[in-house]
């Protein structure tokens, strides 16, 4: 196992007093926060999560946990639609009872609509934990995937392409009551058809599972493969706080590059604190067995060598770390929460001078702990707003509008190239605030001009608007395309999570000389049109080779409604015309159905909405 090499602390960092403004060279940046009350329900044992689930160009809110309404507690996870001007309306979409869990947004089936993974206890019973993935039906409804996953609570998740095969996989950590109370750390790999499969060959086996968990996923070494940082309480033994970072090696599997001995149990974040173009690591929590609180920043001295920095940031227990360029001056600032049993909780904002010197902001924020902190631009005014919830003397939710006078400008589009030896290379993007070497990126890949049939980004294909608030990847050099014809473009993302316009599209042709028929990769691409349907529907898919093929229709209860195909089909594009009727010949009732295709040892699922006829 490779272990972190800890150098001696560098010289203490200079502290600066920040009042109403932050001065960088001759540039004065005013950062003004206004607390906005009553934006969303106050939650207990739950969290907020923000994304543009309905693709209308603003960030909406998912809530999970308990909330009080009419003097009663309700354990219901639900979606709130952003209608502008800090007003959110209940969408009416419900996900059932989830408390003491977490959620994550990601497009698991690559259809351009963000899906969501949710975990937690379905009620107060310890052994009633559940992990579910809900597919987004064009912002109108969410359908639970018919897949059994290990249930978790005191949990956390992340969607990311861990194996570089152009689709999103799911990392889950937490306590698993259904498995006898053990904590688990699992990666479910996407098989290319939206199905999630646990592969023990790529399991993280160096350490036991975490609960009360925090995580971050980034390409920390810049080799094009995603690495993982975890912090929480380790199951087994003393149940001690712990934090660890794993490097993903291209040959498969993970090995540890950083471990506390022990200590952690709270926020953990990879970010470039000194703006030198590589990712450093911030960790906070509690040491064991000393019981001392700490907040540590480890400087990347040439991955995987890190040195501990004397940052002057306050020690934190039971809190979270969030990092972003909130004041639009081009560097990564840090906000931190902490809580103690005597209710001496606090939330502190630290400004970065651009070289990694932090000074505590004069802004006074409400204290909170056991929370998740979010930097999100809820009002689309070009600066990041601050949202967090969690415990204090009682449960609270806090929304701070950023009324900065300096708006963020988007980066310029990058240049994209591809080679079979180097993968995707993205370069030459620029930004008025964020240094060019500190930008991150997203990528779209299609089999048609302007398309994203192979890999859909977390951004609008025309405008580049980011549908999730957060950084992109530092590199896509680990990706390799199979034989075929592709159209690809890249987007740059700055420190305030704003995306550029798309780069000039490039055409990539691999192994297709003198070929008239190109089968898109991956195969299947199961689709239905029109959708929703009130009459006949055209169902299309592509087979990479002749194969026995079965196409079934299920209702949302998992009951078989109709079998549309069960026969040998030839290679190439397949089209079926179907007037939605059941096996009994009667028209299907209005509602949402699942088309399931099985062929070539794989499967694919497509949602179909049937209207009243």
C-alpha cells in the first residue's frame, strides 16, 4: 500500500484582517450577503441538494428528511421547482420517506435529464434502510429503477465515471442495516445501458466502510482517472473517526495515498488552495483517541507527496467544508462549519489571497453542524449564494444571497483534440478571474453532429449552462474510443462553477475506412418517438451483431404488460411500430411504462409515457 509522505509544516501563514472588502493588488471586491428566510422547509435528519432537474435554466431543490407542517413531522423526500426571485414551489413529486441519508444527482441513462440516487431509513426502524435510483422522466416525474441495491443510512453518494467508459457509476458509503449493521463502501458500475452492477474486482478493500460520511471525487493526480477521498466514522473496533484518500490506477483497483492515524469524521475536499494547477486536500474532524478537533490542509508537492500546511484555519468537529470562488476574484475560498456537545457551533468563511494565504472574513454566519454546505447560484446573477442546514440548539436552514457588485464572467471555450495514444486533450481555455491552469472541464460525445449519444455532459448542449453546481474533471486523458465515427466538444468550468460555451466540434473517426455502415457505440440506444404518445409509437434500437432479442413492456409495479419482440434479429438499426395495447388487446391506461430490451448479454431501459386516448 502506498502511503502519504508527510513533510514538515511550512512556515505559519500570514493572517489578514478583512472587514467589508477584500483587496487583491489594486482590485477591490465587495462581497455582501443578505440572509433570505423561509426559502425551503426546515429539515431534521435530512439535506438539500440542488440541480436543474427540469432543464429550464435554473437550479431546483431536492429535500430529504423530516419537516414540520401543521405542527406534525413528515418524513417525505420531495422536489421544489425554482420559479425565480428566491421562490421555490412544491413540484408535487414525492420519493417516499428517507431520513438520515443523502442523495446525489447524475444522468445514469445518458438521456440528458438528471436522475437521482437517494438513501436513508424509510422510517425510524434501524433495519429499514434503502438505496434507490430514480430515473427522471423529462422533468415531469421520477421512476424508481427496478434494481436491488444495498440499503444504507448515515450515508453519502457520488455519481462519476470511475472506469472511463463514458457513463456514470455510483459510489455509495454508509451504514447497511439490511446487511447486519455493517458499514459498506461500494461502487456500482454502469453497464452502458443504465443498469448498475457491483463488481467486487474493483472494490475498495483497503479499509472498512464509513458512516456519518463525507466524500469527494476528483482526478487528483491528473492522469485522467478519478480518485476518491472519504471521511467519517469507521465501522468496527472503536468506531473511530477516520479519513482516507484512494488513487485509482489505470490497471484497475485503488490504493491508499493518504490516511489519518486516525482522525476525521467530517468534511473532506480536494481543491487547489494555492492556485498552482494541482489539487490539494482539506480535511477536518476529530482525532482519536486525543479527542482534539482539527482542520488540516495538505499541499500537493507532486502527487502522491503532500505536506501539511499551517493554514491558520480554525479546528472543526462535526462540520463540512465547501470550496469555491464566491467573491469572483479568481481563487478558491473556503467555508467551514463546526459543532460541539455544548452547542458552541459556528460557521466561518475564509478568504484566499490567491497564493493560499487565508484570512477569516468579517461576515458573521449562523452556526450549524452535522450539515452539508452548498455554494450555488440560485438566482443566476453571476455569483455564488450560500446554503446550509443542520443542527444547532434546534434544526435550522440558512440561505444567504450573495449581493456582490462583481459578477463572474464565463471562461472562453477551450480547444479539443483526440488521439488513440493520448486520449482527449483539452487546452487553451481562458478566464478573466480563474487562472487557466485551474480550470476544469466537461465533455460531450455523440454519433451525430451536436449530439451526446455516447456521453451527455451535466450542461445544456446549446448554451453550456451547468445543471449541477460544482467543478468538472481536470482531465479526460484516460478515455479511449472504440472503432466508430464520433462528434465531440469540450467546455471549460471556472472556480465559481460557471461553464463556457462549447468548443468547436471535432470529428473523430477510428477504424472506419471504406465502411458505409457505422454502428454507433455503445449499442442499443433504445428510444421511443413520439414520447409522450397518444397513438402509435416508433421504438428504435441498434444491434452490434445478430442476436436473440427480447423487448418487453412493464408498468411501474414491475408487472409485465406486453412482449413486443422475442426473436433473432440481424445486425444494425431496428424499428418497431406499436399501438400501446396490453397482452389482452386492450389499450393501456394513461401512465408511465418501462420498455426493457435484452440482447447480446446486455439490457437497456427506456421510459414511455402513454396519454389518455
